[in-house]
C-alpha cells in the first residue's frame, strides 16, 4: 500500500475521532453560494481587501514554466517560457465566470514555414512593449556545432516589429548581443520615466559590453586590501568587477550608457513616481554567517552608482564611501520581479509601494518608501505570500490589477491576478514632489552625462554635504572631469571631509594623473594631517577607506611615509567600532605594523567562542529574522537553520583572515593562540563555503610559519578535521554521485532492476547521514525528533512508498508533523511547528536543528492560522546519489539500520 495513502487515511481517521463535528454539514442559508476549495488560491495570504484569481497553469498545459511578462498596446499579455517560446494571452475581465485566457503562440512571419517544434522567439527573461515594438531580452547560450538545438538565437536584446499592420511580428532586429546566460545572465527591460528610452539589467555572469558612455567611470578594480580568497566551491571565481550592471539605451539600441554596477544578480528594476530607480539584489547564500555576507537588499540606483559586489570574500562593506548602501536589507532569498504600484487600482498606500518578489520563500514584499534626505528608507510588508510560491515576474495591468507568475527552473507554473475589492482613490499619476536634497543630487548627476562641463565648480562645495548620496553624486561629477582640473584642489584642501572624498577620487584615477613618483607619498602625508579624533565614526571610516584606496591603487609608499602612516593609524587601533576595526586591522597588516598581531589577536579572542555567537559584524546585519524563513521552503531554509543553531563568530573570522597575510613579528605563544582558533572555528555551521574559506585562510597563514614547525601548526589548526578537498569536514559522509534529478518512476525502476540483495550496509548508513535523514528522523534510538521514527519503516512500506515520500514529500503531510502558519495583524506571517498554546500565546518551534528554542507569539497579534501544505522535509534529497548509493540507502531504510537484518544476509530473498 502507498505510504502517502496510509498517512492520509490515518490523518483523517484520527481527526474524525477527535473532532466528531467535522462531519457535520452546516446548514446552507438561502441564496448563499457554497465555496469550492481551490488550493491554488487557498494557499495565498493577501492583505485585507484584496482578492486573487488563478488564471492559468502553463506547466499543466505543456507550455513550460513562465518567467517574464508584459502587456501590449491592445491590453494583451505577452509571456515567455524560461526555456521555450513566447505566448500572447487575452485575459478575461476581473470576476468573469470563466477566467481561462485565450492563448496563442507568438509566431514570426516568414517566407519559410516553421515547424511547431522550433522556437522562433523565446527564452526571454525580460519583455517590454514600447515604441510600437516588443522588446525581448533573450537569455540563451548558443551551443557550438549543435544543429539540433530548438532555438538559434543567443543572449541579447531583440526588437520585434509588425511592419505591415497584420498583428503578426515580421521583423526581428538584434539590438545588442550579450555574453552571458543562465540565472545570472541578462534579465529585464523597462521604459524610462519619460518614455523616451529603455533601461536593461543583467547579473554578474553577463559581460559588460562596450558602452558609449560610463556614468560610473570605467576605473573599477578589486579595491580591497583584505586577503583575497575566491569561493572554495568555484562560484563566480572568473567574474571580475563591476559585477551586475544597469544600462540605458535608445529605442533603436544605437547608443548605450552605463548607469550603475556592482550588483550580484538583480533580476528587475522599477521607477517610483519621483523618477528614482530601484532594484532587488541577491545574496550569496554560500557566504551565510561570514563577515562579507550581504543579504538580499533593496537598492536605490542613482546615476553612476556602485554597489560593491566583488567575487569571493572581496565584497565591499556598505559603509565604504565609494559605494552606496541599501535602502533596506531584506534577508535571505532569491530576488526576481520588481514593480512599482503606480497605475494600480489599489488604496493610496499600495499605489506608492515598491513590490519585490522573492522566489525561494514565496513572498511579494510591499516596500513602503519614505524620503530621507536625497534617498529613502524602506519598510517591508508581506503583500502576498504562499507556500510554495516560486515567484518570477509581475506587472500592473491596464485594469489596475497586479498580475504575477510562478515557475522557473522547470517548476510548476501559474498565472495569478490580484485586485482590490473595494473603493479606491483615483490613480495618482502626477509627478511626485521631491525634497531639496533629492533635487540637489539630481542636479549634480547632470554632470555625470557625456560632454558635461563645469562639474568641478558645481560639485566641489558638496563633497562635504551631510547627505551621503549627495556626497557620492558630487564625487562622481568631479571624476567625470579631467584629473588635471582638480588634482591640485585635492592637495590644497583643508576641510577633512572634502579632502577625504577628493583623495578617494584621486586614488581611483591615479594612473591618469601626472605621474610624479612622490604623488602617493604626498597623498598619504596629507591624509595623516587630518585630526582623526575630531571626526565622527562615519567620517573616520571614510578616511580609512581613502588610505586603503591610495595604497591599493598607487602602490607602496617610501619607508618614511610608511612609518608615518603606521604611527598615525596605530594610535587609533583598536576602536569601539567593528567597521573601523576591520579597516584598521587590514591596513596595519598590509603595512606590517609591529603591534598589529597582539592587538588583533586580542580582538580575535575578545568574545570567547563559548559566549554569544550570533552577532554578525555591522556590515552584514540582517533586517529579517532568518528563523521566520526556515520552514517556508525547507530546501533552502535548512541551511539557515543549521547556521542559526551554531552561528560562527563573523567578526573573528574577519580578523583571522586578515592575520593570514601577516608574515613577520610572531611569537610562538601568539601562533599557538592563532592556530588554535582555526581548530575551534571548524565546529561552527554556516553557508556551504564556510569550511573552505576558513581552510584557505588557515593554509595561507601556514605559509608564513618556520618550515620545521609546519606539521605542528598544521595539526594544531585542525588539518585532521578536514576532508581531502579542504571544503568539507572529514567526518561528514559525501555521495560519490554523479547526481541526477531522480523521478519516481525512474528510481523505482532502478531499484526493481538492481534489487536490494548484496546492498552495502556501511554505504547505506553514510548515505542516510549524507541525505540529512538523521537530522529530523530517529532510527534505533538516535537522530532527530522532527519527523517520524524510521526504525520499523521497512515492516510497513514498500520501496515504491519510500521513493514517493522522499521525492515528493508535499503530496501527503501528516498534521502531526505539519508546520503552522500564523498570519499577523501587521501583515507579517510566521511559520513553525505549533508545540503548544494557551489563552494568551502560541508557541512555535521554527528551527528543526534547535527544536527546544520556542518562540512565543501573542494571540492578540494573530489574525489567522493555517496548516502549511509544505513538508518540513525538502524534496528529492536523493538527488546527489548514484544508482548504487540509492540502492544502499533504501536497503538501509528497509532494514531500519540493523546490520543483522535479513536484507544483508547472503541467502536473503529481500531483493525480490
């Protein structure tokens, strides 16, 4: 009998016994409609007054998984399958009896007939109808010498036109070919606020093409004295600055202008009604728990902006003055669509909200923006959420409703519409008033444009402006002018804030400046004349960044200048500020200061590992409580859960990495303290790359020890704890693979062919650990308590039952192990296992790795509760296994972990 069937039957039987009124049918009132359950809609949580309609399921109709959308000038919706064609939809009106849209495949008129199997245009991660054309951002890698591929166009921006007025596109023009594809490739297209041009966005695996003009001057570098360690698992190791980018072009794609860069992988952009641009940038989840981790975040993308993405551990702190901070840190997730509420038939609050889509955890955030100086501060609200709800793209339709899609990565795909069911104010499409600081910033940004003159005179008085975004705009305006016009102004400047900004500009353009050998010494000497103690914390951090950029860009100073800088900085180290200490430590290590080892070691052990470990450095603070996300999507949330159970000391990790480059000045006692820290650090949980990063820093430090002491310090620092690859711990079993995307029928057929006879008990036990089964399940008295005990699993269920439950755990979720969703009155939702409740509180356990940590939620704050339909168990945990490892795992489960089970006896017929 099927395992899922049995669980369902047991659930309903127990529920009927405990709740006899469940079977009572309430009397139907006269004229009252009976609500028909709709799981597509029922799983959605909407704000009060809003309703949702499910319009279509493309994956259920063999139309792929949709990821981009746009309305045309006739009110029809154009959509694209991530790995397939374009479709055009005529959508029924809101509230129609039949919500099924009319759908047609978009064809390109041609003299040659095209077979249905050929994709004429598609693979689009961006669509826009403008200038009487359909613009398509194709994201597709052409395979060389592959005549069988079903789509013959590579990544780039294409323009489709109907030149004869028959409502069929007949002309396709490639406006710009782009090198890059995949999930970090080229993405969305949007119109400019004035409707005269286009903006496009691309992830950090898309090469920046040659531009006609660069609002962000083309002088970007790594610009970090922090010891560079690239990702130990190889992600983005060949990607250099400037990372993901945003560009502006004209309707014909003839002139291109870089607007901003330094992103990881934002998918979409939107303008608010004041004409300011925003995006939602992604995090690198493998960096979770490390000091250079940057959460997903909402960025205000101003002219010439830089947001500091660099590969590996080189990501800039948001505190650095040569990049800009986010408007709002969101937390972990996978950003996709971004839209603005202008034109929506929503209440005023939601007309002026920015909507940010998170694919991983199924949330559309409404970001409410409040002007703050020349930029904004943001507050988030869950506008729509659901589990699972892999959001891809959205748009405000001509009817004032929000349309959004789910899908991507070939997942089940759905098209929804959300509308407000009530009276709303007339849409406010007028240009919003902006404050004085915003106006000043935009005036300075005019000097970022090609051919602008007079930038130095206009910008110089604003280099010390109290508003950070204004200071940034002023510096970029100065950098757009020839260095000869402003170098002497920098060197003669006395105001410390203006001097700091000027030195940053001069360091960035040092190669272009007159090359007198002593320029770097003059610059450093000038910086040491600043009265450091008269500066505020942010001004001190900016000054230290000016020192760093001068050393990075212009090389080593003379011996005398070097000593002057060391004396100046050593007096300030350590500080009471983590950001400042991070900068001082790497500067003094780079300069080989004599006291830096002891001071940094003191900081390294200042917060013992046995004490509070949850404080990330200030530059990596999270705005979202990560525990709220764990059970929304266990496939991604369990990584967060493991880290929250045993968070690494992020600031200590920073200091340890900095010291890995200190060559001289060590005493034996200092080396003992230092290398013992690494041994302890391997005990912590973090993102997938944590162990590898720590080990690379450790190995770099070992290159500086005496040769006859190498083995001693190598062992002291935990070499025996590591697997041969240096990326994992040795005591953690790893599948050999190769991994495969197991389907139920395929896995069952494989087991039927192999049988379970002669299964390897030891391999099965290792795969049980490698697939994380022991984390949540107990067997023979050992393991977790989140899921059911598996000791006697084989006495009740077949191999087919097991495979179905492992690959598709969401098909039947027992209420005994289901999560509960608490929808709060403030618009937020919490997910966890409801362990208890009383008259005043609900008690939630949110972390499977720390089930004893209970969160109290006052009932007065809760609007609604629901059982989640998402299993705590992630889907297809057997993906990393090859067929023999799959056989050994299932045999181990069948045997209940008993090596004496008949399955392992030579004469056993258990394989039948």
